[in-house]
């Protein structure tokens, strides 16, 4: 299930389990034979005629199958909530839910489908109460993980997270949802998929309805789930991004068994992806303190920090500003774009990105269009990339030299040179167009560990295979590319360094670091 990251070509990120950071396990439903709470706090009752348990075949042992027509598991809440963390909400207490889900496309064909839902009591049968819900499909938006927090007395969706990230593919997926005071977060397969910071008023009534497989309201059963659920856990407190990754990496395990050790590396508490939510202008890629290189993904829709959530990724640029505004977008130089086949424009490179994990010192993700895993680690003036392509005779790395943020022709003069025998590519020149209007010099030197089968360069709109050097003296496009055969060895590692002085200085940085 997790083979893609179990043995990475270059190990950048290590999640070590030693101790927990404050999320306390309150309920644990194994769902392998019944709805029993392994902690003995609140067992679930089977409702409906199409609820069945299987002893094996789940993400972790057995699982429950729900038929999607008033078929669910419900907590008995007579006289108020007996779920230990879901009682009187006069004072909100952050909580988290974590579970595994499997659903086929046919099962997700219609309706809103809630893997879990809970609501507070209401005197009116027509209100939504105060409700919390996680669904794999929404009736109007279609498939994609959806998280809701609805204010009592109304059906406002201002507090929801619509990730657009589908999990209805017939495979097991792990979902962790965190409900905090004034915010919500969702992780799918250990990767942050979205957040919402809209405050939702919490009524003072106790939670009266909790179910796996439906949202129960005073006026009936809503949003029936059709599919399989395994290993449902409820925590008091907010699960962190690292803890969400732990729960994904250890199916059936809890944070009691697999806590996260943050004492050995405090940098692991930092999640750079938080800074790129919505219109955030931070940078998700890695950078060392006082480093001169800041490798990070750039998207087809321009953004001050290079990456705009929801837009397709076009490659990885080597320099980015942190927290700048959108008036004049700066840097974004030396875009490296992995892909299959020919095409030197950003439209050719563009791909959805998934499975992102970011730390201050490392980044990894998957480019869906090219089925390619990308990993980055940064040194002071250089970075190392690992691209794991599918088996192909036409895997390529494109290097766009003239491009910068929001411009394909940010270079006024410069050159590029490729040496296929050593796998080296280098170049640079003079750029303009940053927030500071003064021209600046910038150069790079990069080496691939695989021998290219072919290479070429382009100027303007003319791509010349076999031409290993090119230059420009006016503002126009300039770049180079290398082609690789990955049918035997799918991984191509690339080291790259930058310098504001010369190619020779960039090469010296690379050789030293």
C-alpha cells in the first residue's frame, strides 16, 4: 500500500516514533467484528440491514461494510453524550478523528456520503444543529474529501473544507480530520489536503448523535455512506501533521503505540504547507538558514511564493522570495521540469501534484500526469533532487533559463551549455523584472547522475535536438533539456547550485557541498 515511499531512492524525511504531543486517544473502534470501543467508553450499535463485518482484508485486519441505505453504526447517547470528549459544548474542546476508508467509483456515484457525522441536540427538527461531518462525496460537487462544521440553526458551509481530492478508487485511504477552535484541517494518506479558519459558533447543547456511516439529525438520517470503514479513532486535542503521517504509516496503530518524537529534531514540528493555503505567499520548498538557494514547486497560475494551491505544477525553480506581495513577482529562476516526452513550455510541463510532504529541510511529492516521484533536499548554496520516473525511453528534464515568476522572458542576455558525457548543464546571465527594478546576474551549474541518451537547447520557439549550446542577447526564451532511458533504472538524481557571480562559482559550491 505504501511502497512508493517505503524505500525512497534518497531518504530525506524520517518520522521517528517516541512520544505523543498532546492528542489523547478517547475511543478506538477496530471494526473487525462489531462496533465495540476498544477503550470500553462508548460501544456502537449496528443500524440497518446491510451492515457486515469482515475479519480480514481491511487496512488493519478486519473492517465494516456499509450498504448506503440507512446502514450505519451509532453511539447510544441517551440522557446526553457518553462519548467522553463530545459532551456539553459550552466550552469547545479541540478533537480529531482518524479512520481508513475504501469506496469504489460505483459506490460513490450519487448523493452526499458521510463516513462519520455528529450533531448536538436541537429543539427544532428542521435545523442542522451544530454538526461535524467528513464525507467522500458531496451531492452537487461530486467526489472528493469534504469536511464540514456547521453552526447550530443553519446550513451554512462557510466552515467547510472542499478538498476536491478523491479517494473513491477502490483502494484503502487514511483520513485524519482536526477540529480546533476556529479552524479545521484534513490530511489524506498522511498528507495535508486543506484547512479552513472560519470560526463556527458552538451551541451549548450536548452532542446527541454520533454515527459512522451517516449524519444523524433530529429529523432523520442523512448522507448515508456506501463503502468500507476500518480502524476509527477519536482523539481529544489536535493531531499534528506528523502524527497524521504516523497514523497513515502504521495502519491499526494509535498515537499511544506510535507517538511522534519532536525532541530530536524541532524542525519537524514545522509544516511549510500551512503557509501556502488559499492565497498564502510562502514557499513550500526547503531552505537552510542564510541559504542562497530555495528550491520549490512553481505552478501554472503565478503566485508570489511560486506555488498556488490547486494549480498544476510546472516544475521546480531554484530561487523564491518568502512572504512577498503580488505586485511584482520576483525570482522563480532556473525552472527544472521532469516529464515524459517533448515540450518546453509551462503548459507542456503542467501536472497535478499529490502526496506532498514538506519540512524546512526537505520536500517530496508526486507529479500525477508523469507518474513521477520528486524529492528535494537543500544545502546552503546547492540542492539535490531525486526524480523517480516510470519505465520510459523518453523521460526528460527541462531547464528553463530565461523564465522567472510571471514571465517567460526575464533574461536580457545569457547562455546555456550541456555536456552529455558528464551529465552536466550550466548557464545563466542577466535578469530584470524583480520588485527591485535593477538588473541582476544569476548562474547555475547542475549534474545528473545518469547519462542522457539525447539532449538539446531552445531559443525563442525553436527547439534544436543535438544542439548543446545556445545564447541570447535580447529578451527571449532560452533553455536546455536532457533525455533519459528509465526502463532499467527509474531514478535520476540531479545536484544543482546557484551563484550571483558566475557559473564557475556555482560549480565550486556544488563540488564543495
